[in-house]
């Protein structure tokens, strides 16, 4: 396996259990999949893939399997086999001599949060270009129309205000994970019977859910899981920023940068009205 700077490289013949354990041990933005047969990179592994690996182990007949049986299933399937079964085979790369515009277009067109940067001459991944870094560069250097940053939230359309995907707060972990996976969400608000937010399941929670062993007990109530993985004990509520109609584009960007999960919620009596994410801001500007 070639050296790749600070990027974790995983051989496609590894078992899913090995992939999960190595990914957790070497926390990076993403891991690259290496094919020793073609001597090339063939894929990227992110937290979303870890989520898919976990839920793919369960169907209705597997909910009460012993932990040892789930571990055996993860050991018996290779990363290559899992990628074939899930049609997870597309690899988007940007070359080190490409310009920022073409790299940004790849991020937007393929709805990616990050993309590997490849030195083609050495067949070496030298880093990861993230949406966050591009957005930060753009905002810091944007001078074409500074008045844009003075507009109020009520004056421009940004984010999701209708058809917001949520889950009942009394859902089990596996139910919540399936909703998140099927809709490709990075956060899932958990609502009580009055549609008020009690907690939020974030994609970034997946590594800690795996570390804690909860993925081996999929029927555990999701709020119980969030109580454990969130040190604040507030089920993840403190990890998103709060928007109001008085926020300008400038204050929205500042709040988004300060939010641990790069997500902002607008609430009305604790009911969710609007979600604005880093991806929304990226799409708005780019």
C-alpha cells in the first residue's frame, strides 16, 4: 500500500470489521480504498459508509442476534464484496494541478463534502479538499458584492423549510439509522408527539455509536444512545446553532462557522421551521 500523507489507505480485501476498526483508530476526513491488483485507488470511505456497513448487517430476522454473530458477519465480508453489493464503486478525484473552479464544480455536481487530491505522476493522494475549506476561502476572499452579507435571512431563500425529514423521539437506534441512511441525511431531528425537538442524531455520531457498542444492540432507544454519546447530556441539541429572522448573511456565516456540526436550525416554540447547512451555503455561493 502506498504512503499517502495524512490520508488513511485501506486495502479492498480487508474485512468490514477491519475497516471499521482501522477507521475508528485513525480518524481522518476520509479513507481511500486501494486495489493491489490494479495498483490504484478505487473508492473513498466516510462516516456515511460506516453507517451503511452497520445497517446492512440487519434485517428483521437479525435484530436479536448475539453480538458474536454480528461480529462474525462483519469479519466474513470483505470491503470489495460490500462495495459490489451496494454499488459503491464510484471514485471522484481532483488532480493536484487542477484549478479551484473545476474542483469546486466536482464537489457541487456530485454532491460531495470532500474529494481526494491526487498527484498523478506518483499515484499519490496528497490530501483531501473539503467543502468547508472551499467555502472558507470563498467567504474570506469574496469582494464582488459586499452588500450581500448585509441581507437579512427573511430576504433570501436558503436551506430547507418544507418536507424536513424527522423521526419520532421514541424510535429505536436502527429505525433512526435507517431513516438517516435512506434519505442520505447528515442530521436527523428527533421530535416528540407535539413536534418539538428532543434531540438530534448526527452522522458524526456514527463512530462513537460504534465505539460504544450500541450498533450491536440495534433495538436500543435512540435517545438513550444519544444521552451516552453526547457529553453534555442534551441529546445533541446544543450542537446546532439557532437562527432568527434578524440574522444577516454575515451573522449566518458566523453562526455556521461556530456550530460544531455546521448546521443551523430556526425554531418557533421549539418546533423546527428551517434548517440551513454548510452544503446549502456552498450551493448558494457556488
